[in-house]
C-alpha cells in the first residue's frame, strides 16, 4: 500500500497546477473565506502556482464586481436586471428596470419577501437594494431598501448619479461564485509487492480550499482505492506537503446513548474527519431591516448588541446519534465563537435575529489540544 501512496506523492505537482487553475473551484473557495481575506488568499495561490512552475497564463483572476461605481454618498438611479416571478407586478419573465433615487454607497441587490396583494401568484419576493443609508451626511448601517418588483433573480447592471456629478468614490467588491468541488482523474504508476508495474487511474475529489486556524491554506480531498475511501490534504505551502489518512472510523460507539429517545432526523449530521473538525466560527452581523436591538456603548472594547444579533449551535456526532450544544448568543458586529466541544464539532448552524443578516465561516482543523491530551 505504501508504494501507491509514494506514487501519489510523486504526482502531486502534476495534480497541483490543474487544480489551482480551476477558475470556479478556486474563486468559490476564496469567496467563502472571511471577508477581507479574499484578495490576499487569491494572490497567495497564484504566487504558489509560480513556485510550482505552473503556466502563468492559467493564473486565476479575481471576478468582476456586479457593477461599477455607486460608492459615493450621493443619490443614485439603479438599473436592475433579472427574471420576474409573478403576475403581481407585471408579466413574468426577463425585465430591466430603473429604481431610485437611492442614497449610496450601493452594495448589491437581493430577492426578499413579497408584499403582493392576497391571491396573487408569487413565486419569490420583491427586490431589496442594499445600501448604506446617509444620516446627516455620515454613513449609517447597511439597510435594505425595498423595490416593488417581484422577482426570482436580480442583479445590478448599472448605477448613475442622479445629479450628474462625477461618480469617483471607488467600486464595490468583486462577486465570488459559490464554493464547489473539483474532480480530476490522476494516472498513477507504481510497483506492487511482486515487483510488477501497475498503472491505475484514481478519481480524486477536491473539496473547497480551507484556511487552518494557523492561516495555512489546504486542499482537502478524497479518493477510492481497493474499495476503501481515503481522505487527505494538500497543504499549500512552499513544500506542498501531502497527508493521506486511513479510511475513517466512527467517532465513538455512543455507548450509553442507545436507550435515549431518537432525535429528529432533520437534526442528524454526518461525522467529518479529524482534520476537518469545526473548532470555531467567525460571524459578522449587519442590520438589513426592522429590528429591536440595543447597542450598548463600552469603553476600550467594541459595542455590544443586546439582547443578541443571532444564535449559534454546534453539533457533534457520537456513534449513530447527533447531539447539539446549547445556543450561544452572537452579541457583536464581528466575533469569533469557539466550539464548546474539546474534540471539535461536525457541523455548526447559525440563526439571525429578525432584521439582522449574519455571514459566517467555520474555522476547521484538528481540535485544539487540552491538558488531558498532552499528559
């Protein structure tokens, strides 16, 4: 078995270049990182491609923003394009319509809840244009400004300043695609125990690139060989180290839990490998609608949102059962919440309070050591 593992290690550079040139795979992975880390992570990946000798013409370029301009504290007319969902406010199908004036900066648009009259045929909700409101000339929190166009999809194709003055205050952030897996067949040649040369093609499945707690980028993968599923990681560093784990074993027998009442099937989660345990989650909160929060001003630390901006629960799979942590409050604009399980979690669920939008990214890696682990 070690012979094929050595052959996989020998082929790792041949694997690295095509995987790191897969545009949607790389951009989707980078887009799932903590906001602000997207551009540095993409630059680091392209720098490593050069170090591996990959074709520079295949470097992944950052995606284009949804629209240009629209970042001044001015009134804008916003051109919306998409697909109308219902007959409530017009004929279903493609549409392009100007909405405004709306105070900038404009950050995007999304489909929200509908407010069509009772009895109307509605598939999705009306559009919300996301902007930073201006109060006395200063930037306020992110707010959703509803526009009466029922839609199933929407994008912003253009923004123009109402009074015709220069729109010279910068551009919105790029729009990254959702994270996806990347499949690649790898031809491996190795010598078996009899000394015969064997050629096999192994299909690898790379899941989205992740950031370890120490900042290292890694590409998790799985492959099947001999009827067994193996997991591993390519660590994106100058040495491009590779680890391969044996087929996963249950995280515990769950002894003593078999007599407990069964849980809701919808609450069950699958265990993840030890190196993909969730050891915490970073959360950012934004106000997007009516809410009942109180901001408590403090000294020397960020303000506190009361009673809470949302709740978090971590899940851990034991044997054939899933158990959840108690709910944990989100009480700040940007917070890191550690997993309460010393062995890490298999899943995390985040629920925003009314009028709040939460963005979160699980932090994965081996569970942090405890005193019991190192005795």
